[in-house]
């Protein structure tokens, strides 16, 4: 299984389309750990200068119709807004549920077995049921915008931005599980992976500060290697498992 993992796209249109095209070209599963939209953009303002997140969401929903490879997006903090009247069905990250397509695009709360892994899509900062029903004999791929607390990938500007609830749930997953997260932007010397023990690892791609090509992590369960991709090229590589021993 080849998998591309990204996060923190922040409504960079070119970045999203680049990932869609590259994942399809390389027959890779795509996971997106939140922040497809951007609550800090200067574009798409209403008459009072407020950012129209629903406008960003509508464009993003249209683009998901073109994807031709299994894709697992979950919402992050930038993908959520408060209800704006009774007809606003997209608030609180619910708009991302509208990109679902059977057998192709999944959404928060979904669990799906693909290539010998249980793919688990975590709703924004909601870990209440994360530890349930994980003991069916296969490892998991868990996609969450928030990283588990107390790990190298949960550190941002001297603070731990991870979830302690998520960290407590890690032990309920089979050895060899992969935890794919976002939120943290990183910078020089960024730690993009964490060894969680029991042959399980967590990954976070950070944010591409000066490139329209998004950071992403290429994970290959056939070789057991993960590569950190910046500007479309691998700048670092690590072995997370022996070759051909994870999944099926």
C-alpha cells in the first residue's frame, strides 16, 4: 500500500489539486488531517470584512468530485464555523461530510478496512469512541487533525498542542498501527514522525511556508519506509517497519 498523508492546506487551491493529481498518478491512498480551509485568509470577505468559510467549503466540495483514489479527509480547527441560521448545514465541520462517495471518499466518524488496515477518521477533537472496536486482528490507520499529546509531533512553539485523550487511546490499537495527524506547522528542524512503541508510529507533515506544493508524507507499507516530501521531493526518510510485514 502506498499512502500520501498531508494536512494544513489552508485553502491553497493549487496545493489541493496537486495532491489529487499526484495521488491518482501514483495510485496512492490520500489522507488529509484537517485545515483544508483557512480562517485567516484575506480573500472571500463579506461586507463586514468577515471571511466566508462557506465559500471556501463550496469550492472544496466541488473539487472532491474529481478524486479517483481512496481519500480520507477529516476536519481541523480552520474547517469549522458557528451556525449562521437554520439553513446552514455546513457549520461545525459538517460540510466535509458532503464530499463522501461510496468506496472512494470517506468522512469523519467512518471506519473502513482497506489494504489490510482499519482506516479510522476522527471527528474534530472528538476521541470519545476512538478506543472502541479496534481489536479485530489488524492494525489501524488513524487520521486525526489533533496529534496525541506527549509526542514529538505535538510540539508547537514550546507548547504541547496534542490531545491527552488521544494519547490514552493509543494502547487500544494493534501493533503496527499508523497515526496520521496535523495541526502543528513546524519549521526548521521539524520532527515529522514519532515512534510510539509496539511498532506503531505517528506522522505529521507540518506546513509548507513558502511553496504552493504542500508538504506530505509518502508511506509505503511494502518497503516499510516513510519519506518526508517538501516541494514534491523527499528530504528525509525513515524505516517504520520491516518490508512487507504490515497490512496485506
